[in-house]
C-alpha cells in the first residue's frame, strides 16, 4: 500500500471512530475504558488459542472480547460501549482469508433490558450513520481508494442459520456474503454453534436469540451479538453442556448470583468495517502495524 492509500485508510478509520462515538452519545451511551487483562475472558467457539500473562501469582488472559465486563457494566448504566482491543491467536492458515487479524479493535456495546430486535435496529442505525458520514466527509480518501460506497437501506433482510446452512452448508458465511446485494442478518443459531452466554430461547430449546450481520460483496461478518444469559443456573447449565469447567468462569457465576440484569448487545470489528468502507482486499491494510496470523511483524 502506498502512502496516499495509507493516509486515505487512516482518515476513514478516524472518521469511523468519530462517527460511532457521536452516534452512541446521542443514543444515551457512556463509553468505558477497555479491559486488556482479565482473570476470565470469552471462551469463543472458534479455533483460537488464549494469550496468557502470569503476574502477581495469577494468570491473566489478554481480552478476547469484553462480553463479561459488558454484562457487569450495565448494572451501573443501561447503555455502555467501548473500543476494545482484542487478542485472538488465530491459526496461521487464516492469514489469507482477508478477514483475520490476531490483534484487532472491536466496538463493543451492551444495553440493559434490550431484546434482539432492539439491538438489531440499533446496529442498522449505527451502520447507516457511519457509512453516510464517511461518504460525506471522506470523499477524497474514498476516491484515492477507488471506492464508491453502496447506499444501505434498512431494515436488512433476515435469514435463519438453518436456512443459510441448508442452502450453502454450515460454513455459509463467505458464499452468503458474496451473493448478497446488501447487508443480511443471520439469526437463530443452534446452541452448539455459539458460546454459552448467548441466550437460549425458552420457547425453542436449542435455538439462540442471537444474530450476525454480514456485509455484501464477500466482505463477511460485520457484527455479532444477541441476547445474554444472565441467570446463574442457566449460565452454569450452558457451561456444562459445552464441556467447559464451571470453575474457570467462577467470577461470572458469582456476578450472576449477585444479580445480572437481562441485556443484549453486539460487537463490530473496526478493522473489518474500515476494510468494507475502503473496499480493501485484506483487513491488514487497515493497520499501520498489522498483526496477521502466522506473519512475523517487524515492529
């Protein structure tokens, strides 16, 4: 990437951060400072390894997502967000997907008392706002990248996980994204496909009240989230069902015993969003100092 393109990407990235902050402030959100190290972090259902630091007689996990901290934070304020640095040690073979970094930033937000429909509508408003502000304020940068942004028209269509899997197979994300003319929601994942904190629908055992948003034109996942399990007994049951040790999640279970409110939220990968906005071939082009799985960094 030459200097003109690098500057263009930096300007778009800066505008994304500014636009998202302004939008969420108007919606009544408060911003949290990120959590970098924690005694417990997101287990994830992906093939990623944990990055662990030993300090003060304890093991600290580099944050893979702030999901548990978000659930705790909405006890204090009903709408919170954070630009959260995440470290996920992806397999080296993911270097060429165009979508994976092992260090990235996620816009993570949570809303106390919200359901999935509410955060889907929020996500659509947020994405449309960011796209339009980048279109208006980053015209020279977009021109330097040869990018003409599509016009997004919510509400975006929804397809269930089972419908998408029946059409494309269980690894449907790439093909569904490539064939979609606009963003598309995937909803109702099966319980075994996601993490234990995603809320199981009491009326439909085995089905989660969650969602992913896919960008069009093959850019893949934009956003992931849903409603959360917040009752200690249900969290413990889901942990055991996934073959995980409850003791590893004792801090979360203790919070749930004290009382976690029902909530819903999502995370948006900032680098993936900028990749989509800039029409870039690889998410590593978004960072001046990219951390690509299996690729040695010089700085």
